[in-house]
C-alpha cells in the first residue's frame, strides 16, 4: 500500500491550500477568552476575600483565647503565691497534731494488754477446771 508519486503530490498541494482565517471569528474567540478570564479572576478574588475574612475571624478568636488563658494563668499564679506565703506544715506541726492520736493509741494498747491478761488468766482457770472435772469424773467411775 504505497502511495504513488501523483498521490503524494496531490496530498501536499491539498495540505498547502488553507482557508483564509475569518477575523470576526478570531475576535469572537478572543472576546470569549477574555470574558472567561475575567469571570475566573473575579470568582477567585471573591473566594480569597471570603477566605481572608474567615482567617481574620480565626485569628481574632485565637487572640481572645490567648487573652483568656493569660488571665487564668495570672489568677492561678496569684493563688499559688498566696499558698506559698502562708506558713508551711512543719514536723513540729505534725508532732503536735498527732499527739492526741498517740495518746489514744497508747490508751487502747494498754486496754488491750489488760484484756489479754484477763483473758489469759480466764483461760488458765478454765483449763484448771476442765482438768479437775476430768479427775472428778474419773474418780466417780471408780
């Protein structure tokens, strides 16, 4: 399927024959392109203005939050200074506050010891009585 010389020459001549460009159509296409460009730019400018307004509002909100946090930290600092200005709880304060508890503990320990002694003595007497009863039962059987 090779082309003949005449077919090639006709094809070249046909490609060299161009139609004259209509200047009205070119102007119309340029105008349409310009309108599209203006619409595109206008829309982008509007979007950027909206974005800028949103960004400004976000920055203002951040500034307000930072101010509120700073005031809160100031209050916390003042409260901390007040706590530190008060006298601290020392070992002497601890010993003084624990004295009633120690006294009560010593009394309870003494009472427990006294009751342990009484219980021990009662157990000894019960053991002695059980032994005597066993001897009595053994004598009675005889």
